[in-house]
C-alpha cells in the first residue's frame, strides 16, 4: 500500500504514518535550546532539534525513520542508546512540519510541536537577534516538554 502526505509517497512496508505519529507521541521530543555562544550578537544561540531516542537494539527502526522523513541522522548517545535527530531548519520546515501538520500529535506533545514551530518562525523573522525576542524564546522553551503543566 502506498501512503501519501503532501506530495510525497511512502511505502507502508517502511513505516505507517499513523504508527510513526503514535511512536513520536510516546518517544519523540521537540527541543529548543538556548546556549551561550560568544560569536553571536547577544552571546546566545538558539537551536531547534527533533529527536527520538531508543535502545541500540532498535537501530534498524531508527534508520527507517531517516528513510521515512527523508532527512535526519542517527547518532549513538551512550554505549547502548541511539538518537534520531533532525536539526536542519529547512528539513524541519519542508519534511517534518508537513507530516505533523497532517498527523498532529494527539497528546500534550501537540503543544510542544506548536511552540517548536513558533520558535522556528521567530528564528526565520530574526527575532532571536533582539533581547526581547530572545527572552520570549526562553519563556517558550521553559514551558515545553517536562515543564508543561
């Protein structure tokens, strides 16, 4: 069976979009990082990263995620854990967001997704280059993931 979202076809033998959605709802993370970087005008850098972590025994599944999304990479984080990552902002915009716009997360993670996209648009608008914008991004960051009520 062939599955289509946006203008991209997926062979359901690779991964089913509904299964991927459920998997991300349970195991995925939309992460916004604000870190010190003296090479930037305000001394801080904002990074977006979508991740899924799994035990190394699930390496084949992690590699299928690269094929499913058409981007990203897998890195070994500890001796027995892997992480699928998408950091490239263009890949986030053109490959990850179209999927989640059609298959939005069903859990509270949907709010993290919306905040993640909001920060992305703030970066596109260069708001992170102002103190006010950077402060707003930090506020958004602090309410995401485990900090969300």
